[in-house]
């Protein structure tokens, strides 16, 4: 069973704190990685940590889905690429506002910098060296390699920490819920549900209710 699947049922078992996500982004600019991939890899972390996208959704994002010059800037996600969608009641797309605060995770400025310097003109937001679009496994490899480079160890539901190799894109999705409930004021499980686009609040409660007791 893949780590994404194993980590997608029941309570969230691993997550990162904001400083650890910053360490991932710093690691993306390390000399360990090819220069022309550094901005792409940092943008991947920024997008995952801001939006909570599932990895299968992230790899289907096209540049045209971004509206960086609007106020507020947002990502339009077509229903066809969202997990559990579309249904008869689904809107044609969902808008997700993107962060612009440079003191936290500045998704918009990071995406602008990345797009202005991309080495490949591709319809897909995140191309790979071998293809016009990254695969889910290639994104997992990027996130894992950044965690290893930064020695980022995820927080564990059992207490203590896991290993860098345990950090996955889904860890960042869980980290969005942790950030909203612990690091930012005024958010509830209903806000987490809306950001992560769970079908019901029950799913959100099953995943993250224990975060209120951490």
C-alpha cells in the first residue's frame, strides 16, 4: 500500500509545523538539486501547503487555472480533476484564494517567480524533465528528497517524530489542517473542511478532531 493511501484513512497520523515547511522550501534551493528545478520544487511545496491539494490533483493543474493578477489571486480547480467530483450538484470549478503574505508562505510571489523563469513552456504547471507533466510518483520523490535534505521529521500522532522519508504530499495536506487550527486565529473544522474540500464535515472530524487536543 502506498504511503498516500495508508495515510488517507482515519485520523491524520503525521504532519509538519510551519517552520518545518519553511525548511523544506529552503532545501529546494540547495546545491543538491539542479538549478533549473529549484524554483519548481519550491513552488510545489508552496502550493501543497497553501491549498491542501491532493497529489493527484496537483499534477493535473494547468497554468491557465491560475489567476495571479486578480485581487485576491486564486486557483480555479475544475470539478473534473477533483477527487469525488463531479457530481450532479458540483460547480464547474472551485476557486481557492492563494496566499500573498510574504512573511508566511507567499504562494503568489513564489509562483510568479517560478513561471517567469521556467525552463519549459508547458500547459501543465509542473512539467518534469522527461515529460510535459509530472506524475504523482515524481512529486512524491521531490517532497521526500527535500525532507531528507532538510532532515525534516514529521510530527507523529503517537508522539515523537517520524523519519524524513515518511514525509509525503499528503503530509503537507494534513499540515494545512494543523496550521489552520493551531497557527492561525479563528478557523474551525468547518473552515478546514472547506479548504480541503471534504465531501462532509464528518470526514474532517474523523481526520482532524484530535488536532484540537494536541
